[in-house]
């Protein structure tokens, strides 16, 4: 049904992981990562909002990349 649209299934998550591994990050995503590595949370959100169009999408993207930065810091 329409409520299912966009739901993350196991298959979708796996496919997105593989695509991310192969393709890497877009230039604007790399810039967001750099901002988050240097603790510019608000600036990263504002930049993401400008690129993605909505506050909600920007928050989601920032959270996604915050997790990546956290895992990078944990590795060291």
C-alpha cells in the first residue's frame, strides 16, 4: 500500500550500502563530512538544507553523517 512506499527493507538497505561503497560520496556530502569532523554542526545543517531543500531532509542527512563521523572517531 501507499504507506509502505519508501520503507527500508533488508534488500534496500543492502543495495544502498553497496552503491555507497562503489560510488562513494557526492562532493556536497564530502563537504558536510568535513564540517562535522570539525564540529560545525549548525553550519553543516544549514549547508545541507540549502542543497537538499527541506529542513527535515537536512536533519536526516546530518544524522546519517554524524554516525559515520562517530564510527571514524571510534576506530582511531
